[in-house]
């Protein structure tokens, strides 16, 4: 572990210090005005945040989405004012009134930073540790992006070289997701990542000695990180000069991610509130805010006091941003001239357009043949990988089962990894057995931009990922989750591995599209639709979860209406159904066999395949009614999971063939038979529904 740096070329004036202290009193005033929030960390971290935004990072406040920018992630999202005050001071578009409306209805300064809501906010944070994993994903994406567009450039010379900075607190590093992600970052040797740890020894329950006694710095050394510690000044405040020197040293270490432990005193310099747990999540109180202002030389009678000369000084970040952007544009223009073909590819990818003719590469599967949808998905990925270079991804150590290996000869690994397929710009990511951080890293990759990411595991393990998946939906991120082994049909591994409640539970997440294809051709259409939706034509993106079978299922004729989420797979023989059977995934073929029995007995029966409830709900009422006619009250829904999804589709007279309990260890066909997923049982449910509809 390196020692505290002793030299620095940081230029730090009285106006810089006044700007830092202004950020402190703004944080205290904002929380005091609304009556709730987290003032303490924003006060103590003001020097670190100001140093990053004013002295270190390459960014242009006038264009927060500039491709060449450094990224900043506030993993400790509860301290949102750490970020908001810097966005205000640097000129990202926030103004004093935004800070005054902190945590109130309609404001641009919500309680935790929200991506897409506030200019300059790179990701939604709040659930602790997620931001650490987001930052790791951004650093991975930056490396892959460089590989797409400028792989031969010497280190530090490409317009695609940039850094990812993150600030995390004790809570972030206690959450397991940050450990998963930090292990991954060390393994990948992400030298473009700098993580600053706010070591303030305080959490909601008091001194962190209540819960933590490990040596965090040694832990990060063991992960393979470059580790430094920055001690505070004698008065207890963070030392900007020492911090700046540590950051510059971190940037110079290009073969490892960097970890900087910053010892701080929460709520510094509040005379009575500093170093207390109360300062973490409560307003300081009028008297303490006034006392803090006196310590810092501000008028205790004023609120939201910002001197004109301080704001003018901080807003010089706009000039520096413009200059940095112009310098980068020169480099970028030179790259474009020297790399015309790659430049055209960059323009296409940046516009979220897909290459001409890509859809022609999608496989079409032979009807009648039994194919597992996970296998079909793997064939789709391998077919598209050759023509969509920005598409990449992998699995949480289940690639052979998930069929997520897009290129067996190219693994995303640092150059000195001993595996023969190791390539720092490789296509296939080995996320390791780290499902939760995989999902959050995928979010970071999507947030970074200019690639298309997917990641796989078993559907039952989506439980490990859920918080990150929820954030995918909250941020409208176009990530694709490949969840295989989607029901008790997976067989002998038993109830620990057999998802039962998961489909309904995931469908309950607003904005997440769950897609459970019936067969190989539906799987290809599903992938096509997912990729098509990841374009600017569709506006905001959306995450998708593909739920795929382990076992083989019959293949039907491809039907383009599968992209509408639900469609008529087989029509009633008379054209007018007496009963409608609605099914998804591996249960569709059961419904088809039940239809044959019902038709043979003289009951006109329609089979509706519904791979995606969410896509179906997007369709107009006329289309939905044409698929499930309101006049037909006899309906049966069939899915090998709990039936929560289907009550609104089948109505009062309907029946649901579902699984309202855990599975068992046996062959999948045996389990389907034992648990009632048979043509006979579905046909009987249809007869019951017809009888109920006639009452």
C-alpha cells in the first residue's frame, strides 16, 4: 500500500476553499429547509467532490453527455447533495432554486440521484453498493468501446480513453455487491477506475465498530487494487492537496483499479453534530446550522448564501470544459480521418442503429423439431455476433448452460490472463459467480453507452439480482437478462433450482419486459424485437428478461406477431373459438395438445401464445380483443409457475393451470405429469371454464 503523497501541483485559492465551504452550508440549508435528508456526508465530502469536478475530471457542464467525458458515480446516493452542489457550482444546469426545492415534488433534486432526471447524474443510486458495481461496469464498457474503435492506440492517447471516478461510503462497502464488483474489477485490472472511500466511521447505528472490524485497505489490496490512504488535515478537514496527489497517482497506475481511503469527519465543521450518527440522516437544526455558518465565516441569518465571486469562480468550469472539449474534438477528428471505416461504425452505434441486413442473419428453425429455447438463443447470439460488433456479454459462470458464449475464441480478460482466448477487448464476459454485481455492472455498461450488453444465469437466481434489475427498469436501461432453466421442467436439480414465483415476481417490476418464448422461432423473433427496441426510434429503452427452457420443446412455424407479445398460434377449426387457451414458454405445446383433444371432441379451441405480457399490453385494444375476444368467457391460462399473472386474462369463468407450490427432484417430464401440466388436465380445465361461462 502506498503512503500519503507529499507533493502536489494543485492550485488551491481562497476562492476554492470558499466554494467548498459554500457547498457545505448549501447542503445544511437544503436539508434544514425540507426538514429531512443527509447533510453530514455532503458537508464532509465537499472538498473531495469539488476537487473532482473542478480540478480533476474531464467534463463539459454544457454537454453532460459528451462521449469523451470522465464519468462520476456517487455510490453513496443518500448524500445526493454531494453531487447536486457541485452540479450547481460547475454550471451543469442546476440553480439555487433547485437546491432550495431539494426532495420536494417536481424538483430536479430528488432525495437520491436519478439518471435521466438531473443533468450530470450518470446513474441512479441509493441502494448501497450498486454504484460501485455501476462504476465497474462503466470501466469495462470504456475498455470494450476502445477495442471497437481504437484498439491499436498507445495507452492514454486515444480519444476513447477516459476515467471512471466513484465515491463510496462505509455502507456501500459493507454490501456484498460491492465486494463482488470489486473482485471483478481487480481481476479485470481496470486501470481506468478510481474509487474513493469515505472512511468516516459512522453509519445509522453509530460508530462502524458496531458492525465492521476488517482492514478494508488490505481487502482491496487482496482484490488486486492499487491502494492509497489520505489522512485529514490537523483540523479534521479533508486535505484537497493530498487527495489531488493521490488521484493523480491513481491515474498513473494503468494496470490496476485504484482505491483511495479518505479519512473524514462526518458533518465537519458543525461544532456539535460532527462525528455523530445523527448528522448522517437528520437535519442539523437551526441552531447548529447557524453555529456552523459562524465557524465558516458565513452570515448565520442568511440561508443559501452564495457570493457572486464564488459562483463566478466555480462556473469557470464551463470555460475549462469548453477548452477540454475542443482539444478532444481535435483528437477525435484526427482519429476519424485515420479510421474512416471505424468512424462510420462509431456514428452508427452512437445513433443506436443496427447494421444493414442484420435481420437476415437470424436463424429460422425447422418446424416440428424439439429444441430448447436456451439452445436457440445461443444460436441467435452466435449468428448476430458476427454482424453486430457492439453486442457482447456473458454469464455468471453458467455459459455452457445459458448458451451465452457469443465467441468462444474471444474472452474479455486482461492481456496477461493465462487463458489462450484472453483479449482485453474480447466479446465474451466471464462475470463469475457474482449474479448481483453482474446485473449492476450491466447497468453501468448500458449507462456508459456505445455497446449492447446481455448477461445470463438461471432464472431462479434472478433473486440474487433483483435490486439491480429493478434499477434497470427504473432507469429505462436496454439491458438483456438471459434467464434459463425457467421452470420445474429443468428436472432433477430440484426445488432449490426450479423457479416457481419468479415469473410473476419479475412481471411485477414496472418497466421490465419479461419474454418467455414458446419455441426456437419465437426465441429468434424475441431477440430481434429486443434489439430493435434498443434504438432511439423507441425513445427510452427498457430492460428485457428472456426466460428460456432447459428442455427441448416442439418448434412451430415462425409468426411475426410474436413480437406483439401475444398472438393466435392455432385458430379454432370453426374460426370462432368456444374456449381460448393462453400459454407461455414450454407450456404452449401442452396447450396445443389440449386443443387437439378438445377439437376432436367437437369443441372449437384457440391457442394463444403469449411470450410477453408487457409487449401484449402495449398493443391497442382492438388487437388485444382480436387475440382474446371479450365475447369468449371460457379461457384457460397455462404456466408452470404461480398464477398471479393470469387472473386478469381469464376472468371470473376462467381457469388457471399453474404451480402454487415448490417443485421436486425428478425428471422434468415426470414433474409436468405429476403437477398437472398435461394435455388432459388442460382440456379438463377448459371444460370447467366452458361450464362456468354458461352459468
